[in-house]
C-alpha cells in the first residue's frame, strides 16, 4: 500500500462496481479512507470488505444519488466516519437510451437527475464543509489541496445518436466542473471532468 493519500478522505458515488469500484481500490491502495456508495448495499459492502482486507479504511453509504437526502447523508458519512473531506468523485450513472421522438419525460428526467442534478447537490452539500476546513487549515498555516472529479463522457463532448439525455447531462457535467473550478479555486480545490 502506498501513502501519497494517507489520511485523505475520498467519497466516490457508484463505487460498488465498475469504474467506481476500481477508483475506490486505487485510492485506498494509496492510503485514502473511502466512502463507498452504491445503489445496492451488497456490492458496496463487498468493496468495503476488499478495501479493509488490504489494510485501508472504508465505510458504506448505500442509496440512490437521486434521493432527496442523499447528498447530505453522503457528506456527513465522510465527516462522521473520518473527520474530513478531500476527494469527491461523482461517478454514479447509467444509460437509458432512445431517439428523441421516442424518449419520454421519465427517461429524460431520470438520466439528468442521476448524472447532473445529483453531482450538483453533492457539491452544494459539501461547500460549507470545504470552506470551513480550508479556513481552519489556513489559520494553522496548512495548505491542503482537495480534488473533485466529475465523470463525464465523450457523448457529452461529441453527442451520440440515441443518447440525448445522457449526452446533455454529461455536457452539463463539463460546464459544472469549469464553474466549480472558478468558484472553489480559492479554497485550493482542483475540479476536473474526465470523459
């Protein structure tokens, strides 16, 4: 296990499986404490089990990122479990494809809620804590760089037939990252979108 992220607290949505799981394992190998999220508790618990087996620390925050109270619950899980907030990865997502004339409002809303509104709510819930931590560290003469990574997609950059909902949400994630970089740079937070 490495130590370049020792003591850092990373929150990763959709980290019970797929890309999110691999990110959680990678950050844990570098010493970060991980808040694992998945819609289903079984894969989330398995990821936590695998992380703790390697000697790192992790906790589960199961549930849908689109639930009304999820953002606060997610942020508070990190603060209550590890006392910090250093890395946020907005990764959770899925596709529900259709061409525009066949896409109903439910498909549109569901994908935008998951890929765009949920990251917005998570970052909004994190803001007062990030500001507070930054000011406390500044007063002590500590410089701590935090990170936000929003998972986008090439569909958001170039479009993709049959994915107007997903492509729109992922394009929005890029705009969100650019805006948050300008708002949170003063708190020493790097904000990026990866597609």
